[in-house]
C-alpha cells in the first residue's frame, strides 16, 4: 500500500469513493444523489490544494481509503464556538 496527497487527476476516482461513503452515512441517496455528486465534484475541484488537502491510500493503484482536512480561519473557528454557546 502507498499513501500520497491527492491531485486533480485523482478526482474521478476520489469522487466515486466519497459518494459511496456518503451513501453509507445517509443510508440512501436516491433522488438527491445527482445533486450531492455535482456538489461534491464542484467543491473538490474548487478547493483541492487551496483550503482542502486530501490524501489517499492506494492498493494496486486504486484508492481504497481517503482522508482530508480543510484549513479554516481563526474567525471561522470562533464563529462555531459562539454558535455552540
């Protein structure tokens, strides 16, 4: 297995895995699936390597797991803290 930072050319495969994860979490996407796929694709395309950093675990040149994080501002974090009060 190999771990590496994901790039724009990984988006189609990454998108498939991410949608499968969302299906498991939401149990069933059905009519919303198309909207979620488009939103996820747009979000990843716009933010990968800007504020979104994703890594993939590859086995036989196929992504089998992903993880990622978003960089956010201190102001953004404080806003969440204020909302939770």
